[in-house]
């Protein structure tokens, strides 16, 4: 029986080229446009309605707009909003998107709040220190990996026990306060193997330290709208307000940094001894066989 060969031809896939369209939207008049968008975002419309009305207005999920805080905290509040899954992938293309100083949007908190250093979250992957700091974080995670689940169980079991005690005594309990304290304790126990000193409220210190960094892009609702906008969104809060709190946090982590470094060295020395023992055993086995 003669052999036969058959070939299957697949038509070339054709891609429909869509015309490049101009991104809709505008930024309004200088100074007035950013302030108007900020007031709409926080107070007059709210975050969800702010984006929804513009999606309907421009018939597009990608458009130009201003984002808080605007004047006089941010020097440039202009952005292109990307609000659909199909377009969102562009944000992961580092050849088109720079991720330098964009963690909190269109402004960067004062470096005096972080000891004069730009922390990892504000660095673009192309910056040399980004890879170094990222490696440091993952090294610490690797060093302490066996402690995360046990410390989580211990810390949050204590959290719910404290909740039960408060409910039994007062018939009410503040979960938020206890959770913030437990979260801070879990992180310090998991990463450093230590607990905050008795009587210290590092979770509150952390919240106060974060306030000047996030207040320009948050609405807390405990002040009249225009007063809150003037106090929190128009001018940056001075870092001096939380200087003492930052110093306490710095001292705590600085003191326990040495503990992590020492444990890291001990871990490295232990691994080197194990490798040396294994090498000696292999050498002895080779000599015996020979």
C-alpha cells in the first residue's frame, strides 16, 4: 500500500488594526481645573461617581483628568485614567510607564518622614537601589519564613481572646484598635522575633506617622468638607508634627535590626558548617570506596 502524506494548511491569522484614537478628556483651566476635580472627587461627587460620570461623558474608560491633591501640594495633577481590564495591562509595561514616585499618586511625601531616603515603594525598577532593597526584603523573608504562620496564630489568637475579655467586661469592644496593635506585633514578631515593649502603642505611632503621607489623597469625614480640604489637601502637613513619633519607630527598628543581622550571620555560619560536614562525609566515602 503506497504511503500517502497529507498536509494541513492553516490560514494566516489576520489582526484587525484599530485606528489610534485621541485620548478624550481635559484638565480644565490652570489652578481652577485641578481644584474643581479635587472637590468633585472628595465631596461633590465622590470617588465612584467621579469616574463613572466621566466614563459616560467621554464614552471611554480611558480619559484625561486631574487627580488629588492638586494645588498646592502637587506640582502636576494631570493623569490619564485607565479603568478597564483590557487597557490595564499597559501599566505593567515598563517601557511605556515609569513607576518613579507614584505610590501616592501625583505627589511625593516629604523625605524628612523617611529619614531623607526614598523608600522602595517609590523607586522605579530601573533605579539601581531598587534591586538591592528588593533583594534585602526577600532575604529577610527567606530568613524568617518558618516563623510567619506560628506567629500569626499566636498573635491573632491573643487578639480574639482580648476581644472576648472586653465584650464580657463592657459588652462592647474596639476591633480596629486591637487589630492594628495585633498587626504591628505580628509583623515585628514574624520579621524580627521580638514583641513591642509593654505599654508602648506602636500601632498608634505608625498611624500618626502615616497621616502626613496619606492625608492629601484621603477624606476622613470628621471635619466640615471645606475645612478638611483646606487643612489636608491644600498644603502639606509639616513633618515636625510627627518627628518624635518617627524617632521612636526608628529607634525600635534600628535596635532590632542588629538582631536580624546577627541571626542572619548565625544562619549563614550554620549553613557553611553543614556544607563542610557534607563535603567531609563525601570525601571520606570516596576514600573508603577507593
